[in-house]
C-alpha cells in the first residue's frame, strides 16, 4: 500500500500529465491510471466526431472490414490529426501491395502511444 508519506512532497504542479509521465517509473500502475484519467476529453465532441468518422468509414462499400481494421483506421486518423504519425509514412504503407491472405491478430497494446515529454 502506498501512502502520501511514501512519495515526494508535491506542490505547484502546473502540468499533471507531465508530472505523472515523469514519475511513471516510481508509480507504474498509479501513473497509468492517472494518465488514462487525465487524458479523457473534457467534452463529448471528440467522441461524436469519432462516431461520425466511423459511420463514414463503415459505409456499405467498406462493410466487410474487420473490427481490428476499423479500429486501426480510426486510430490512424486520430493519430494523423495529432501529428503523431508522418503523412509520408502513411502514404508508403498505403502504396504497399495488398495482401489478400488472412488478417493477422495484433497483439495487445498495438494501439498504445507513449508520448515523451521534454
């Protein structure tokens, strides 16, 4: 069990996300919970926008996409708008030959992004 006396004295933290990121090695589980909680959008606008994109993505033309492919495309769109992926990398991948084989199951955490603060 962790108590307040076990950790550093905290005062005047101006960026809670940066603080938890900097202390993630000291408090791995608690920092993960804090970062998950602190990065929840304050409004439902992002969620509504995501559902709108999903509706466009899952049109009758693309209704055969697996749940994994749909999630990957939605993540890619979101990451691209946040400049977390390079446009030229997306173009390179989209120009690769299309493999018509069975879709591989991605391992847990494939969609996790670790943002490094400087």
